[in-house]
C-alpha cells in the first residue's frame, strides 16, 4: 500500500515537473523574475531527487538481487489484498 502511494506521489511530481519544464521552455509561464528562477531550481532539484532515488534503488537491487527477484515472483503469483 505504501509503495503504491509512493509511486503515485512520484508520478505526480514528475508530471508537475514536466508541465513546469514545458511552460518554462515555451515561455508560457508567468514571467516574474523570481518565479521563473525558483521554478527552474525546483525542477532541477526534483530531477536530482529522482536520479538519487533511482541510484539508491539500483544499488539495493544489485546488493539484494536474488531476494528482490524472489519477492517479485511471489508478489506476482500472490498479489496482496487491497483494503479500503
């Protein structure tokens, strides 16, 4: 359940970042001097976060590859029950 929520939050952040990046590159964002700068900084920060999370996941996978594969196979065969 927490993994699904985390994926949703990450997907929303990526979508928001993509929209902001599109607005900045097409100059359709409100051009306040500070607003544009902070938006670029926020986008760069989000990209760095995603890159860091990706590297962290990759290092965990490399370290615990067999265990993760077994868990994924198990979850595919016996998906967890969703409550609520």
